[in-house]
C-alpha cells in the first residue's frame, strides 16, 4: 500500500543558487529557514520593480529514508515550482522541469540512502527571459517565484496503480443513466492481477462494490452500470469517491481514491447544456495571486477564492487565466458546483520550436493532472490571444483529445474569424465601451456557426476602476458589467461569458496604472468588493443583496445633480424612504436590463406623492412638478429634456407658478441643501418580507468592519493562513470610499503577519494575512486606527499529527 509524506517544512533557502549547494557538505548556515508554500521575495503592495522576484534561487532539505522504503518506488512530487527547476538528490541531478504551473514527479528510489539522511536540492529559476511559456515577450500579470505549492514523497509498492481517469459522464435521455468508466494505467512486474472498484457518496462511510476485472494490459478500462447515482450540478454538486484496488492472489497491492461526479456537460451550437438543461455560463476570470506573496498561499486561501466566487459573487463559472491553478482551488470548485475553464500557460506570444514543444507538453501535463476534476468543462489549448498557427494548434488539440475525449477544447483569441481547430470558439469581446453594444453577435465573430461560441473576457482594461474612484466612475464600471451580462443573456447562441476579472492583480510595468496594479477586478486585491461586485452578487438567490450605487451625498456629483443612481438587488422590490417618509417602491420589473433576472434599477423618484399629501396640490400640478424636479435632479436645470417643455408651460401658465416657487420646492424635496440632515432608508422585499435594509445619511462615526475568512486555523500538511478583510464603514455599515487612513496591526501568540504592520486603506478597504508558525495555541490580532476603536480578532491554531514525517528517531516506532 502507498504512503504519502509531505515535505513542506524544514527547508533552507538562498536567493542566490550555487552549484555546490547540491552536495552534502555545503554550509547551510547562511541560508534562511522556510516553509512551503514559499515565495522567494515578499513584495510591496504596489510601486515595485518586478525584477525583485526574478532570480535563480536554491532550496535544500534533508529527507530521511526509512529502511522499509527500500525495494519500493519512491516518488518525489512537486505541485508547482516557478518556473524552471532542477532537482538533485545527494548531489545527483534527477529531474528538470520547464513549467511553473504544472506539477512533476521523479522516482528517486535508486538514488536514496536507506536508513540515513538524504540531501534534496532544488534550483529554481524565476527569471522572465526563459524560452518556454508564458515567457518570450510581455506578459500582463506577474509570474512570481519559489516553490509555491506542496512537495511530498509518495512510496508505492513494486506493482502499483500508475494513473486513474474516472470519466465524469452521464447519459441523459428518457431516463438518466450514469455509467462509470475508468481508464486505469497499472505498473506491473509480472502478468496477471485483478482490479476492483468500490463507490460511496462523499461523506458516507460504507463503500458499495461495483465489480472487478482482470489486468491483461498496461492500460485497462473498467465500466460498470449496476448502481444508482445522483447528478453533479451547479446547484447540487453531488460527489462520489471511487476506490480502485490492485490485487494479486487476494492481496491488495495498491489502492487509490478518486473523487468524481456524474454529469453531462455539452457545448452545442446554440449554447451550453448541463445534464440536458440549457445553462448560461456567467463567470469571472481569476489570477491565483495575492498581495505580498504572489502565488504562495496554502489550501485555505485557495479554497476561499472559490467560495467568494460562488457564494459572494454568485457566478457559476471561473476561467483560470492564464494557466492551470491549485488543486485545492479546483477541489473546492468540484465541491461547490463551480464550472471551470482551464488553459495552458501563455499570453499572446508564440515562440520557437523548442517553445512549442514545451507548450504541447504543458497540454499533456495539464490534462493528465487535472482531468479528474468534475468541475472542468473546457480545456484551453491555445495561447491566450495569440495569432493563428494551425500546425502548432493541431498538435495541442490532438494531445487534448487523445488524453481526454470526454471534454471539448477551446482557444482564447482576440481576433474575429480566426482559424478554428478547437471544439469551441472562445473569444475576448471588448466591443463594449459604454456606448457600443454589450457584446458582438456570434455571426459577426466566429468562423464556424455550427460550432459553439463562448466569450472568454470582457471589460477589464476597457474601464479600469479603483475602489477610491469617484462615485460616478464606480457606478459606470458596474453598469458596464451589467450591460455585457444583459447582452449575452439576450443572445441564445452564446454559451456565456467570463468577465475580466475577479480581483485586481499586480502586473508588469507595461500595463496597469503605473503602480504595478491592474485595477480590472470587481474586487480589490484583498477580495473586498467594488460596486461592480453587486451586479454579480445580485444574480444569485442564496443570500439577500441590496446595494445602492451612491452614498447619497449630493456634493459628490457634478453641479450637485444626482444624475443616475442605481439599486442592485435580488429582491422582488425595494422600498425607498426619505426622512421616514415613503417615496417609492421600485419593482424588479422596472429594470432596463430586461434579460437579467435581477438587473440594476434606476432610482428616478425623490418626491413620491409629497406634493399631493403635504402640499395639497391638484394631481395634475403635482405630477407635472414631480416630473420637472426629478428631471432637474438628473440632468440639471439647464439641461431639462425638451419632452418636458409642455409640462413646464402648464406649471407656469396653467397653475400660475413662478421660478422662485419651483426653486423652493426643488431645494426642499430634491436638492437636500441647507436643511436638516437627510436620511434615506431602503428596504429589500422578498416574498412580502423585509430581507435587508440599507440606511444612507451623513456619517457621524467611523468604525472598522473586520472579516476573517476563518478563525480556527489548522496545520495539516503545511502552515495555514487566514485572510482578514478590513473596511472602514459608517454607523450603518456603508463603506467610506474616501477613507484612506493608516491602519496598524499588532500580533501576539503563535502567528505572524504576511505583509507590513502598517497599511493605508484604499477606497476605505484593505486587509492583511495571519500565518501560523507551527505551534498550537492562540493568535491575537489587534487592528488600530486613529479614528476608530481598536479591534481584536482571536484565532486558534490546531496542529494535526499527520504533519509529522519519518525521521531516524521515529523509524522504529
């Protein structure tokens, strides 16, 4: 039976690799002790030179090989090393790998000294002049450095299960049919043997025997249908564990468990279908990077991003731009029912023949390593936004179809009528600039109308927006996302779309806002929401959403005209009150985004029936004056639409009103000038109940709102990290978008901060990360600012026993 030992602790690191580092007698005293995941260089939040992380670094570690490993296969597995790596055991080179986004393994059984310490050395090259993807030209994202994913040893018998591909299929016809087909590759030293499979629903204890089959070839197919299973879906992602055993003479030689789900995912000419039901893909792109440490974050933070996408933003899909991402992230997508489009590394540039060979190898590695993730519905086998190269892309498509015939291929392009070798035409549609349509029609882009069509990016660089931008710009950013979602929802032959992008990210000097950040996200880098996040969040039904696009401070608007104010909600209606006087109940159906289930609603009434009930005006006069003043609030007095001229004439000639009276009514009912503070209250109504309330009035108090993604930290295979999101809010919980004051952190107990101890909020938002340091106990994080009361967040740290590994002292146990 196999044994897995994680090697994430006990590493020595140097930012300057030396060849003699690989030999046992190297002096390690000048090296830094580190744990994995690791970044070679912690970076500032912004305004830094990307060459800081581009280096050739060295890692060293001792591995004790127990005597009972002798005679077995001992695989050393790296999940991710950025970006070119060479591995040495006891001074002997055993492997080199040329991709920072896929894992690799080496059988080191023949070079180990058993019953003794062995020396493992890794040379990691993160320079960006390397001749393999994504390098060779400019890249609009930072590529970072280090051994940033898990490393472990897996000990297997002489005969073992080499690979298992459980095909996540379901047949949908008059009845649902869920056959289980597994492609199993075995490593055998002699003929014969038996394969046996069991199945249980994830979370249950008892397995159900499916059946067995003889081992006659290196690769065998097992297919069973004598069972019932529920389907995996975006709403009910039911997962099963398939246990495969390799036996000889009744003895189990090896066993592996693969988690899978049964589903039928199809891209058709008229859209995407999941289990026979047409489903519009509504997703966002994701980079796997974070402030300060780049890619180097453990399992909990990877899973957090999937939770944010599904539970907070309400999307049903994610594109892992522009490379394969952490298995922890993908595992969580499997569990949540979050559809995934994953692709090979690359950004616009295609290199020489050696470069292309590596790209094809990346396709093969990606599919072999990720094809058991049920959530993956599409393989990206084309370099993002690259030019046509039919000979090259025939090879990438062939590799994908050979290794996984159950899923289609796509290739992200930014050009129309491109050569289409993939199964799905995936296109970055940036036509929308606030005035142009939300998306192009399929017929205007694709080179084959019979094949499926998917929009892989929109917005992003078209309208970069910061959390501290003026209110109108943040609103426009949100509306542009709504415009594209609405347009795509109205096109029945577009499978869906992926917005650019989930969160802001660090980028190179050639891109971004000059401070090394692309402000393209609907979240900031700490995963705090911008206004646009509410557009996505309001499309889900799991939690109530009510966001108002404005702080309702009239001075934030040019010429003190309200212009366009919007409600983002998933409620049936929203009631608006001004100083506790009912103004208007906005219905979901009033949205101008008719293709969305819950489109933004224009707030265009600040008066209600006040002229009739409080000023006792005749209905005709009240209606005319109301139209005039609401229009003045939107357009300004000097720009009243001509369509309202008859109503103005009626007011002045028919009802004998004068300009002074109109101005007085505007000041009292719309302008909010000079009087008592105005208090607006909004109530979201769902099924005739108030499900959420938002109050907007001039702030009187600043407080910090702090959210930790989890406070029970657990070290299992490595350190754990808690993400702490911080927002400066008023007494009603509204974000203070222009509060950019410093925040101080103090930490006590068994944890350390990632990043600086003092930060400046940006757009009233920020964050930090709390990292465990290998000991159980308590962590206390104190957060202070000059204007707010201090906040203390307590974390508890648990250390699981299976983090221990073999050593000379424990071998005899």
